[in-house]
C-alpha cells in the first residue's frame, strides 16, 4: 500500500464530499432526534406504557456517545487492517451505548447504522463493506426483536378479554410490530441502496483517477519520445553535415594541397587542382545551405544510386589517382531512404580512403538477393588499429545508418593490411 493510500481520511482529503455531507446530516438528525424525538406522537400504546415527561429521557451518556461517534468520523483509518477493525468495533460499542434503552431508541440506532455503513465503505473494500454492513443490520434486527418482545411482555394480560385471548392477539394486536417490520425493511433497502451508490461513486472516482494517471503517464511518454526524437534529429543533422560537408571539405583540402605542391613545378596542373577546389568549395557551400535550410537535402538529387556512386568514384580518382572498381548488380531500384543511406555509407568510406588509406586498389561491390542487400568496400591501404579508431564519427555514422535499417555493419582492418567494410541489410524489413 502506497503512503497516499494509507493516509487517514479526513474532511480535507475526503474522496467523496457528497458522502461526507450526508454523514453530517444524519448525525445532526440523530442528535436532534435524541433531544426532541419523543415529543412526537408515536404508536398508540396500552395504558401504563406511555411517553415520559418532556426532556426527562435525555441522557448525558447517550449525548456523549453520539458526539464521540461523530468525532470519530473526522479521521478514518485506511492503513493496517487491525487498526481498521479496532476502529469499527469502537464505533459499534458507541452505537450500542447511545441506543441502550427502550424501543424508542431504535430510530437513533437506524441513523447511526447508516453512518456506520457509510464509513465502512471508505475503510474497507467491497467484501469488508458487505460484512460490516450485514453484521450491523443483523444486530439491528436482533435488538429490535428483543425490545419488541420486552414491550409485549409488559402489556397486562387483561388488555384483551381473558388471558387466552390476550396471548392469541398480543403479537398481532400491537401496532409496534407492523411499525418494526416497516422500519427493518426501510433500513435494509436504505443500506442496499447506499452500498450500490457508494460502490458506483468509488468506481467512478477510481476510473477517473486511473484516467488521470494514464494521461500523466502518456504526457511523460510524449515528453520522452520528444526528447528522443530531438536527440535523434540532432544526431541525424550532425551525420548529414559530416557526410556531405566533410567529404567536400576533405576533397577541397587535398586539391589545395596538390595545387600548392605543383604551383612552381607544374603550374598548369596546379591550376587544374584549383579549379577542382573551386568546384568543391561551391559544392560544400551548397551543402551547408541545404543542411541549414531543411536538413533533408537529397544527396542523390533524383539520380540513380549507380550514377551517384560513379560520381563519387571519379572524385576519389581525382584525389588519389586510383580509380575504384565498382561492381553494382541490382535487380530492382531501391527505396529512396535505403539508397540515401547506402550512398552516405559509400561516401564516408571513400572519404576515409582519401584521407588515410593511401591505397593502390579500391573495390566496391553492391548486389542484392531475394532477401538481403550486400555491400562490400575494400582497399589495400595502410589500414589501422580498430581498437583505437572505432570511436571515430565517420565509422559510427556508417554503423548507425546500417543498424537503423536493421542491417549488420562489419569492419575488418589491421595496420598494413588494408580495410574491408561489409554491410548486410535485410530487404524484407525495408518498405518501398
């Protein structure tokens, strides 16, 4: 049980204000009934059994028990079962003390039993409510029957003609019996209606609380999804800028370095390098503008994947002097998102080759089967130690792109042994 559920019920945190006001009204009626109830005419009784003089029936003990019973409602326990049972037993004792007397006290008993049932509905679950209310109602019937018999036994035998006639007509002749039957039936129906009403109110309140909790949880989930989407978007933006701008700037830097080296020995070729650098600079500037504007620039620019990879291969040849061998065998055009991801992986791999590998041979093999797409990028360059370089952003970007498509990214390299990158992507998980 949570701390909120075990916290005592008080007027300030009462779950059903309507029941609290009903309880207070019944207690006020019971208190006034104890003061002025006998002034109202009751059933006609035989001679010798009549109402006492006005206000002679008021008992300080009864008033104290009613007040104590009312004050107990200011703090209803909801914690340990032993505490709740003790609370209910104490209520029962106060009710019995407040209604100890003759038959007239049973009207007070009825009001207090209804209040007792109201409180039990808040203290116990449904089985506990039914048990405590049933016990209270059974006690009411037992006390009512006993007091009716006491009244009947005090009737003189000569009230009817002869003792035998008195014995025959005694139970049926008293209006108190019919009044008792009506009171018992009315109280029983009241308790049944009360249990149904409280159960409906509590169920509706619990449903509203669950709905509120579900809405709060949904808002938390929405915030978490929003934060995750923002993190993914930031990662995507960084990846887009790195893949597009990084490749262009790397190639631009290599072209400028080549021009500087050949500026005096081969001015014509140096001039050609500078022209290529200018083109790459314009491309980089365009990539930046597209990234800042929408971050959704299509690197393929409505051209096929084969044509885009061929253009990358020509750029690599211009930078390294090695023409990549590209073997592309695709049975059908690939979806746009898959083509873009593959292009970025190839672009990043070629960028790393241009920057670090110093290869003499570059191989690219791309082919698909009925269920899987296979990509192989291999060079015979200097290689590197994967234990020290796997944290690079470029390698991480390629791995994330492959895994986002449900694929497998594998890197095999070692110093002086070149580098082999393989990517396997299941086509059945790709929606065209």
